[in-house]
C-alpha cells in the first residue's frame, strides 16, 4: 500500500519537474528576465509610465525583433529573446484585433 502511495506522489510531481526544466532551459526567457524583467516583468506585461506595455508596443511594430535591438545589441541574444516573446506578441495582436472588431460592431 505504501509503495502505491509513493508511486502516485512521484507521478504527480514529474510534470512539475519537467515544466520547471523547460522554463529554465529557455535562453530567451533567462536573458529577458535578467536584463529586461525588472522594468517589464518576466512576461513583458508590466504597465509603463505611459500606460502601455512592452508587449503592446512590440505587437504594434512591423518588425518587433528589430525593435528589441534598441536595448539588446547582441544579435543572438536578441533573437533568443524574440523567440521567447513571439507567442506573447501574437496573443497580444489577437487580443487587439478582437477588441477592434468589437469596437467596430458597437459603432
């Protein structure tokens, strides 16, 4: 009986360990968190003094990876950060387009 409980506990913890390994093995996240995270949070959603977020700014930009070049001069680091932020940028773009469609229907 004890071995079944132990095996169940181990099985429950494995997904948590795998997720943590995946997150810490992402070089773009590590670079972004250490160099940009204090001002923008780890997910780039912290509001800036003008009320926007880095994600919103990047989502509105035609070439967000090049926009990152203003702060990240190393091309490889910039590309890794872009790969990390890209899914979040796409979600932001989708969110903005949905909000725009709703606003246009209300007019």
